[in-house]
C-alpha cells in the first residue's frame, strides 16, 4: 500500500492542491491572488514531482484500473505545465473581462486532474468518471463570462453535446461489458480474441465519443462555436489540455482490442477504413473552412480540427508498426506548445469580447509591435509546419508513421491540406507584416506574465525545431500502449 | 578532416552574421551587409578553391569533402555536408549573389534595415544548407526555409499589391516541395519495409529508389519533379513567377532569379538524376520538350512585356529552359554544361537586375514608366548593361555562350527537335533583350537631368568595381572553360 | 408468470436510451433536453444491471452507482448553465441560442 | 605569333580607345577624333603590315597548301569535344585578311575626316572591334571560333548601324540587322551540332576532309548556307542590308560592302569540300545566288538614295559570288570578293564624300553636276564605276568575267544561271550608270542651302579614295588569289573565255548606254520603290506573326489559362470551405442530429459491412 501511495504521489499532491485552492477560494472570495498563487504552486509542484519520476515499468494500482507509468506521469506533468503556462500567461485577460475570480483556479485544477486520470485509467468506468471530471469544469469554464450570452451559449452547446456523447460512451462501455464481462482494458484485450458484434459495436461507440472530444470530422461541429464563445484562456485550455488528454485516451481505447486475433481481422480492416475517412474528412474540412474564417478563434478551431486530422495520421500508422504510436505523442507535444503560445497571444487582444478578435485586428501589427509580430509568426509558421520549428518534426513523424502504415494516398491528401492550411496562416502573417494598420484594427497589450510564457513557448518551438534530439529520444522511449 | 570540419562554417557563419546584423547600428547596416557578404564570399571561394581550380576531374574529386554530423539519429537524418564539383559552384554563386543583392538598390535599406540584413543572411544560410546537404530531409529543411525570408522580403519591402503575388509564390512552391517531401517519405518507408536502418542520406536511398516498382517510381519521381519544376520554373509551372519578380524589391528579385531558381537545377542534378534514372529516361522526350517550350514560350512573353522587370523575369525562365535542357540530357556532359550555364545565368541575371536597380535609382522609378534615352547621361552604367545584355543573349566570348553552346551540343543528339525549338528561343532572346536595352538606352532622353536629385551620378566606386569584376569574370570564363569542364 | 429475462431488460434499456436521444433531438426546451440526457444515462444504467445479471458480476452494479453520482453532478452543472443563460437571454428555447455559427 | 599579333592589334586599339572614351567622359571632355582615329588607324596599319609579313612567309613556305598555324589555348574540352582557340593562315584566309586589314586601314583613315565633329572615340572602338571579330572569323581554326567572329561582326555591325542612336529609326535598322543575322547564325549553330555528331570534330581542317553521309551532307550544307544568307544578305535574309545604310557611310563601305557581307563566301569556300559533297546544296546555292543577283539588280534600278543603290548593288554582286560558289567555282567567287572589296569600298567612300560635301543629302535626284565641284571624288568614283561595270582593264572585268565563264563551264555550271547572271550584269551597268550620271553630270539640282556649302573633302578622305581607285584599276591583274580544289567537269560545255569576255563587255556597254540615254537629258524625279516588297511581306508575316503569337500566349495562356487554373483551384478550395461551413448552423440539435447520423452510419457499416448480417 505504501508503494502505491508513493507512486500516486503526484496525483495526491494535485488533489491536495485542489483542496487547498478550493479552501482559499472559499475563505478569501474577494481576492483572487492567493488562489492563483496556490494553483500555480500546485501545478508546478505536481509537474516537478511527476516529471522527476521515471519508472522503468508500468505499475497498475487500484485493482488494475489505474496505470502509473512513464506515459501517465509525463501526461500529468505536461498537462500541469500547460496549466501553469495558462495561469501565468492569461491572468490579465481574466481581469480585463472581469471574470478573475478564485473559482476559476480550482476548476482548472480539477480539469487537469480529470484529464490526467483519464489517460491513466485502465478501466472503462474510471475513464468515464475522469471524462466527466474533466468535462464538467470545462463546461463551467466555457460559460465563465456569465453576463455574455455568447459564452453561455457556448457552454450550453458544449454541455448538451458533451452530455449526449458521454452517454454514448457509457452505452459503449455497457456493450463492451456485455460482450466480455469485464470493464478493465486488459480484460477486454484478452477477451477480444473471440470477437463478436457486440464488442465491436461497443468499441465503436467508445471511439465515437472520443472522436467527438477531439473534434474529428464529422463530429466536429461543436468546436468552432464553443471555441468562439468561450473565454480565450479557456479556449486555449480546451485546445491543448483537453485535446491532448482526449487524444491519448482515444489511442488507448483504439488499442484496447487485440487486432492480432484472427476474429478481429475484418473489424481491423473496417475500422481502418472508417478512421481513414475520419482523417481525410478532418483534414479537408478543417483546412478548407479555415481559410474562409474571419474570426481568429474560429480559425484556430478549424486549425485544431486539421491538427486532429494530422494526429489521426499517426493513429492510422500505429496499427502496423508494432503498435508504437509515439508519433502521436510527438505531435501532441509540439502542438500543445505552439497552441499555448498562440492562445496566450490571442488573449492579449483588447478587442471587445462580444465581437471577438478578428483576423483584421492583426493588420499592420508589425509597425505597432514587431515583438508581438515575431512571436505570432513563430507560432503560425510552426502550425504550418515550416522548417526549424517544432511543427515540422511533428508533421514529419505523423506523415512518416502513416506512410509506414501504407497510407500513401492519405498522406498525399494531408500534404495538399497542409498547403491549404499554410495559406490561412500566411494570410494572418501577411496581414501583420505586409499591410499598413487600419484605424479599425484592434489593440493589443503586452503583460509581463504573458510575455514570459509566449517567449518561453517560442523558444521551445524553435529549440525543438532545431535540436529535437532529446525530445525525440525521450518521447520515443515512452510506450503509449500496453 | 580539418577541411571537412570547416564546412560547417559555411552554415554557421551566415547565422552568426544574421545575429550580428541585429546589433549593428542602422546607419552602417548596408556597409556591414556588403562587407560581411564579401568576407563570406572570400571564405567560400577559399573553402572550395581546391575543387574550383583543380585542373582535372580527378583532382577535383580528391578535394571533395563530406562532413557528417549526427543530427537527428532518431529519424536517420544526418547533417552530412558535401562540397564537391557540383555543390561548390552553387555555394560560391550563393555567396556571390548575396554580395550583389546587398549592394543593389540602396533605397530599400531605409525601412527596417536590420531585419532586411538578417533575412538576407538567413537566406544565405538556408540556401547553403540545401546546396551542401546530401541528406534529403536536411536538404528539404534548407529548401523550404528559403521561403521564409523570401516571403518577408517581398511582403515587407515589395511594391503595392504584393500580397497576392507572395501567396501565389509561396503556395505553389510549397505545393511542390511538400509533394517532394511525401516522395522522400515514400522512399523512407520503403526502406523501413525492406528492413534496413532508416537513413535519408542520398547514398542509401538510391538503391531503395532503384528497387521500386515502375508505377511507384513514377509517382515518387513526379513529386520530386514537380517541386523542382516549380522552383526553376519550367513553363506550365511558372505562373507564380512574374508578379513576384516584378513586385519584389530588387535584392529579392536578384536572389530569386540568380540563386533560388538554381535550387531547382541543383535538385534535379543532385537528387532526381541519381534517384530515378529509369523514370527520367522514360520521360526524357517529354522533359526535353517541356524545357524547349519553356525557352520559346517565356521568350515570346518577354518580347511582349513592356515593363523591364517583367521582361527580365520572363527572360530568366527562358534561359533556365536551356539549363534544364542540359540537365534532361541525363548525361554527365549535359549536366556539366548545365551547371556551367547556371553559373553564367546566376552572374548575368544578378547583374541585369542589379543594373536595372541602378537605373531605377537614377530615374523617377521604374514603376512610374520606362525611362528613355539614358545611355547618353550614364555612359558607364549603360555600357555595363550592354555588355551584360550581350552575355545574356549568349554572344560568343561570354560564359553564357560557352554554356549554352555545350548544352545544345549535348542535347542535339538526344532530341534534335527540342534543340531546334530552343535554338529559335535564342533568336527571340536577342529580340527582347535588344528591345529591353534600347527602350531605356536610346532615343531622346525622357527625363529632365535637372530633376534627378541625388542620383545623377554615373556608376562609380564600389559598384563600378563590382560590376567590372563580374563582367571580366563572365568574359574570362567564357574562354577559360576548363575551370568548369576539367577535362571531363 | 414468466421470469424477467435479461434480454428484456436490455431492450427496455435501449428503448429508454433511444427515447432520451430522440427527446434531445426534438425537444426545444433546455430543461427537457437536460432531462433527456439523464434519461439516456439511466437507460445505460439499466443495461449495466442487465449485463451484470448475465455475467453474474458485480462490476455492472458498481458502475451504476458511479454513473448515478456523475449524472447528479452533471445535472447540477447543467441547471447552473441553463440559469445563467436564462439570465442573459431570457429564454430556455434551444432555437433561440444560435448566435454562434458559421 | 605574327597571326595572333595581327588579330589582337585591333583589339588593342579597341581597348585604348575605350579607355580614352571613358576617360574623356569622366572628365566631361569631348574626345578628339584625331587622337582616337589615329589610334585606331595605326592599329589597322600595323595589322596590315603583319598580314603582309605573314603573307610573305606563306609564299616562302613550301608545300601544296602552305599554312601558318598558331594555337593559343584550348577553349572547350568536354567529352569528345575539343575546341582549340587558335589561328590558321592559309591562302584563303590570307586573301580575306589582306582585304580586311588593307581596306580596313584606308577606311579608318577616311573616317577621321568623315566623322570629324560627329564622331567620338566610341566610333573607332566599334570599328576596331569589328576588325578584330572579322579577323577571328577568317582566321579562326575551328567552327566555334568562326562563330565567335560571325556573331562578333554582327554585334559590331549592330553598334555601328545604330551609331547615331538618338534616331529610333537607326536603332530599328540596327536591330533588324542583328536579328536577321541571328536567324542565319542559328544555321551555323545547328550545322556545328551536326558536324560534331557525325564527324566528331569542329576543327575546320579536319572537317573539310570529312566524308559525310549524303543526306547529312545536304542538311549540313543547307544549314551553312542559311547562315551565309543571313550574313551575306541573300534571299531570303537580305532585307536588313538596305536598312543598314542608316549607319555612317565608312561603316557601310567597310562592313556592308567590303568585308562582313563577304564572310558567307569565306565560309562556303572554306567548307567547299563538304559543300561539294551534295549537288542539291550546290544547286540551291547557285539558284539562290543568281536569283538574288537579279532581284537586287532590279530593285537597285528603282532606288533614289545613293547609298541604297549601292546597297542593292552589293546584294546583287554577292549573288554573283554565291552563284560562283554554287556552280563549283568558289575561287572565282573569292576573286570577286577581293575586287569587289576594292571597288565597292571605293564607291561607298566616294558616295560618302559626296554626302559629306552636300552636308547629308543622299537623294540622287537632288544632286547632279558635281563633276566640276568635286573633281577628286568624281575621278575616283569613275574608277569604281568602271570596275563594277567590268570595263577592261579594271578589276571587275576579270572577276565578273571569270564568274560568267565558270557559270557555263564549271562542273555544276548551268546555262540558266549564266543567263540570269548575264542579265543581272546588264542591269548592273544600267543602274550604276544611272547613278553616275545623276550625281555627276547634268544640271545641278541642289537645294539652295546645300549648294552653298559644297566643298571637296579633306585630304584624309581623298587619299584613301585614290589608293582604292588604283587598287580597283589594278586589282584584277593579280589574278585569282587562291586555288581551291574544285573538280572541273569534263563534260561541261566548253566555251572559249574570249567569247565570254567579249560578251560581257558588250553587256556592260549596252547597259551603260541605256542608262546614259535615259538619264542624260531632262530628269524625271522617280520615287523610290521596292518592286518585290519582300520587306513588307516579312513585316506582315514574320513580324506580325511573332507578335500575335506572343500576344496570343500572353492573353490566352499567361493571363488566361494559367491564371484560370490558379483561380479555379483557389475557388474550389473556397467553395469546399463554404460548403462545409453550411452545416455550421449554430443549432446544437442540428449538430447532434448530424453526429447521430454519422454514428448510425458507422454502426450500420459495422454491422452490415464487417459481420455480413446483410447477406
């Protein structure tokens, strides 16, 4: 028991931090600073604790339903680090929008807890609970600008669709349970050798609910609306923390079936074609709609649908190459960093919340702030996958994984979509650098915290784009699926 | 080993110069850029002198160096730089182009000079990466990174309405290059399937490409071909070129026409030829026809253009058609001639745009209309322009003649029809270049000399020396061809 | 009197789930839609119980407990959101909340 | 190194004058014509001396075909290709070299007077450059080197035709000359490729000894001839030469009469063994030569510009030379080149003297009666007139007579060619007499203003005229300067040379008489016309053709199709974006419906697709 306790240390510290922050927010309602500091200390501490541990082997606790491994610790640490960046980088936004209240912080911490447990879960019920623990704060946070109907609408849409898809997940679990009599992943894996339509249906339902979470087309409809309505930092959190955790869970759910079994051969072929469809649809829809957008947040929403498509490329490749889906992990790592940077910058826009930040607010930014323009350029280029940014290597690995999986045509389509997407990013860059500022273009403010975070992210993006060795070595050594 | 280690200086020094340019004060920025690029040119020539001045191919081969650095062992990519008788020319031309570009029309330095210089050195770095790398992934990195400074140079310092030209340039180039990347991935995945260690080094991909089934080889070839055909550009793939050449500031135009286009030539010689000899052989007739059509089509359009910059832009396509004709002979001699002609084209097109920028400075600006009758007023400038124009129409006795002659001589037995068609392009070439020159040079002067302001001086000082030396080089190497041919 | 067979429970559970889903699709009142979500969850609960019975396993019953807890939390959050929305838009009609689009 | 020295002396003159030009420009001073002219002329005189020395050495050396060879460096070595940069001086080259340097030197001197107050160091630069290139052409040891000279003289010609560059008409003429020559040059270029492909060498000496396959020889010969038609102004590429008269008159004398335009003859003579391998080629050459001779002679009768008459006369005389080459008597052609160089240069310089005296008037109908006022010019012009008519004992008599004779008796001789040439000779006598009479005899028709300034030219112009007049008189006595190996047909009709001599004298006499009859009395002013309108035809067909092709490409491909492709692909992406956006209605239930549909679709696919329950 003490060994398990030791292993669970980081999660326990996170829980303790949540309780502390909750306590602070209850007793010091008028000041948000203590809660902010407490939350920051919590995530930083947890990140240090979890990234400091490097277990050579995965350990299962709580009767085999919770996995403590290098992957889950990395996820916990990474998500905490992202949370820290958002806490540090977007406080000014909350103040400006008059929603800087202590509750924000413990909700955020609970969200991180849910997300990290979801990835660590090896039991469908635990996964469901973690999913809801992650989602409920997310709904609330999305509607955090309580006096803004757009924010409320976003929260409600997210809630209704998320709730329905949560039920679908549960129905899938129930089918899987019905087919195998067990709810643990390993149990399902060994039971899947006998196959059966109920198992396959249940598995499909599980996947669909998570494809919804990562907003793969044709389950992506909620994303642009929710992104647009939610407060910018929350949008950033959804784009990074929730997407990363959901996607990793999706990969693990996909691989809870033993595709080596003879009975599952047909299903594997079908599933691959279904996923191929989803991949191509996400890429095409995301990249083409992206270039029609005027709102920056909607643009990033469609951009993240495209990124889901790229991630799916890595998943598609993972079936054949010894079930190693490290390309997904690498992509997520790069994607999270550059998205965090981009959303922290987006939160600097002083455009009124009811219209949102539009693309034209970037016009002539170089004249006004070359510094901000440089940062924007780095993140946008990285999203487009230009060389010497982490975006390039991220794309390299998913393309390569998919190519190794024999999905040449999908790779070619992805390449074409990259070009289309690049147009959208370049258009934003062109607005900043190649146009004179219009009187209507919005104001941007720079704050020390956001500068620190954005510069850090930019350095990270460039560093990993030039010398990614250490990251690649580390991430390649982490088994995603057991 | 000592020599090979210093190869990486060819990459690090431009980066260093880039960083330094952000510190150097605005006022001396231009001097700094020219000085640093001259210094770099000297270093590059010194570095490659063993190869450049070798008297025979065997000696040159002995001086060829390859420097390997494990950069990305996880993906099998190495920083393997190779300086040999192919890449040496391109590297030297790259450094030379930087000198010419930095010394062209100085007006552009009035706006954000630091950024401009930094972008220029980054461009130098990216191009050197591409020209030196034997590793396809690293080559791609260099190849693709060149877009970044180019976009900004055109976008920030370009004329009005430049944004759509920039998009067009970027998107078409990016389309080509990403399909090339997919082809590389395809080869790499074959390598994985064959069970070998993953390595994107050219040497280890050649057998992989050789073992591909016919259809696959064709598709992979197409990816490469499209990238380089857009970059050069060959004619159906050239529609990005004119606007961006015209709207770009002069240094950027010089860079694009003189050296960026050579990326395509280099890629075709260095990578496509050894990787897909069979496929290329299958399509040789078509390829030669495309090259010949490029020559004639672009020449006709150049003849139709009234704007000097547009005319030179098309002329660049036309001349590169000759280069590609040499490449597509798929023979050692043809490729050698193509490299030879490339060097000539680099110098001549850079000089043409350079001198045009000087005319631009001395008139009310080319965008306001073509100035006329300037040769009386600026005899030195226009004499230089005339000589360069002669080189451009490949008058015998110039570098370009020897190159073009050898290219056509080698392409004649391979495809006589294409050679004949391209030959007519040479006649048209004379037509439009004469038109180009006499438009501005002859006739009654259209501008009032009193209104010229600060720039009423003829070409002088550093610019004159630079132009003179380059013209001398064009003439001397027109006769001393052994420096290129090395008794091959 | 026949025994209550597990498959019957399954059918009922699926019907309840379907009713919930259908209601969610067609009803315009946000509160009703909230109830429909609960209905879906409860339908699944029933199927868990049925499968538990089939497999003679306690896991299903256990799951039901968890789900009920989560469902309670979810409806609490949902109601909060509906109230917040009602305060700004003065409506609980789902057709009225279509500001965010395209 | 005498040959090298001979070639490079003009280049030295060029360099010195270029320096002088820019130096003066930098100091904002007008360069002195005398300094520049003397630099250039002395370079040419030195070159002429070198040529004479070399000639003497050649005479002294033994052997059948004595040759002086000098190799400088290797130019291009690639694969099987070896091109040496060097000079070869044999009797053929010697004839041309002597003409170029000798006549060239005289014209350089003449220019000093002619260009006074109008010229600059630039002019002499170009003139020296031309001589350098021309020497490369006739002395070069390989075809690429000939090509260097070939295009080089074209360049110098371009520069000199357009020397007065403020007039756009002059520039247009220069451009026309350059471009038409470029078309011809293409022939030489392609001929080189064929030669290399089949013979594996571009060395002139080795090429001359090579036996080509008959069809290859024909193509090769025709391509070479195409090059010659460009440079030597034959049908179809002759229309640039009359326009080239826009240049200063000494230039017309040197380039467009004496030297450059004869380089076609040089090339045919040089490659005579190869050309003779194909009877088709010879037939084409003689037919084109004769046709050109006739056509240009007819056109010359309708010209009123003194220089244009001489220009068409030059084209016509070149036609004679080509006809000679075509019938297999290249040596007769070369002989005529030399004599023609003397008398045509003389005529041009005389014309120049007249124009100089009349301050630029060129219309013969505005001259008349200049015999008294320009005595030196008149007498020297008379020598030229007599020579071109072929009056005994002037040089033209010997060479023209030889051509006419060969046209009948040579291996590929042909009565038709002879007939056409004879008639052309008649016309030559007619139009030259017309010109002669109109300019020098009769009443003065000068305008008031021109008449008041008439003055005889300075000594520096007169002296070359006198020397050339002597040469025109005596040039024929040297005989044929070269002996080319041509097979004289055994079966060709044998006509006695004496008969031909008599006939040609008769023709000249009749032509001259007709011309005198018509133009000695009252003068009807005749408008210039071009009876064949070839120029207009080219303008309408080739010029407009290229332009409309260019604008077709421009409008329908460049600005049309290629732009459309980009626009359409852009629009397609945009359309896709807007299409996918239409489902984004903002209604949560709508989204849910679509998601449920997607889910149901997947489930049906799974149930019926994988497990086959549907079957």
